C-alpha cells in the first residue's frame, strides 16, 4: 500500500512538473530593445493588458527595456539559453541565426505597402516558412510588428543616388544593410540594433539607414536634417517566446496568450498608415526636409546592389530559394502585381 501511494505521488508530481506554471501566478518577462514610448511599444503594453485581463491576472507580463543588447549573444541563443523568456526582435537581427529572415531587407523587394502586408500576414507562405524556422531554433512566434519603411537620414546634403554615399559614413543596424551600403560605394558602420537614431550620437557616422518611425526619439538637428525617402526595405519585428517557456504553460494560458497576440497584431497593422503619417509630420515639425529619389536614382541603387539577392540565396540555401519563389507568386497575385513604386510617403 505505501508503494502504491508513493507511485501515485510520483505521478501527481510528474503531472505538476509537466504543466509547468499551472499553479500560482505566471510571470512572463518580455525584453524590449526599443524605447517603449512609440506605437510599437504601446502595442506591447496593449498585449500585456490583454493577457492579464483575459487570464484574470493568472498571468503577468513584465516589460523590460534593454536598449543595449548583449554583444556576445544572438537573439535566438538568448531565448534558447533562457537568458530571455520573451523578446521583440527585428527580422534583420534574426538573420544572424536564420538567414531566410533577411528576405525583408533585400533591396527594393518590399517597397510598397500591399506586398509587405501580403507577405507578413498570418498564413502567408513567406511568413509560414520564417515562423517554422524560428520555432526549429528555439522560439514560438506570437505576432509580427511592422515598424515602418527604411529611409536614409543625413545632414546637409541629400543621399538620393549611390554616388552621394561617397562622402558619408552611414550607420546601419544589420549586416545585410551594411552590405548594401558597401556595394553601393559607401562606408557602413554597424550599430546596436535599437533601430534608433540616437545611435548616431555615439558614432562617427553622419548618416543612418533606419525606419522612419525612429524619428520620434531624436531631436539632434546637428546630426540629421534630411530624410531621403529611398524606401530600401521594410522594418519588421517579431514578438517571440522561448519554446521552453511556451511548453511549460497550460493549454488554457497558451490560448489566452495566442488570442491576445492575434488581437495585438491586427491592431498594429490597422494603425500602420496612421503611424507612418504621424512620423512624417513629426519630422517636419522638427525641421527636417524630405528628399525623393527619381526613377533613374532607384535604377542606380538596384544596379549597384543587384548581387545581394544572389548572395542571399547562396547564404540561405534552399530556404532562401523557397522564400523567393513564394515572393514571385505574390508578385503575380492581383494584390501585389502593381509596378514597384519609387514615390513613397506622398
């Protein structure tokens, strides 16, 4: 009889361990590598409130700003090692571990809204491939966040044509953007991935490739007064949770988090156009001016960066080929078959 009771106790203990955080309040720490006081940060706070409300406070989401990412750890390594439980990570940053995630940084493939949204929406072939790769490497994708189109900020003279890069040191936040600047004749300087113009204050760079949304956190007119609207690529982030943490949650709590994530994603995409318009208006209020490249300028950018796509396929192997094939299908779809635009922010 004691043996039976002992066996039952072991079974109960095993069930409790398997359910992970079933007992008591669950605390999920979400690391944010961008300032919280922007629309994307507010989207995170909305998710936090939604999870806590839906779970009736059984789960708490603690949002922590960590604007200086650990240099020695990649985003995926931090999630696998348990250094980070949940995180908001740019696809450009993830491309260090998952080469295919860099497809959105390829020059001028995603430079109008319809194709960006079609590629990034839940259920799209491109998104399914990238989400599956992230899951294989240690994290569950909760939702995607758009952060605006990529432009080049500069001081004094416009940068509209590759030849304009010759007299500039350009700050970038990822290796693929650095490759683009280098191939087109510039001198790239890789900075911490905060997608924040304030990184310019700590560098020797006098221009920066960044999201238009980053203008919200910058007021240094001595460094930046022009926005060169090249719309080279799209800045996209994913909100992820460690597979280990995800598996430890009860099915009910996983559903609660997934539902809150779905709501957060719908909301942030609905607000994207307004968010970008507000960023442009704010830049004007700060005294910045906008410069728009001509069709000939865009052709020159395409020419100098043409080998980047081939290099992407070589680096990402069959995953990259699958992603580009999926991209080709999108371009033949009525949603995304319009000519690539060179006029943006109009």
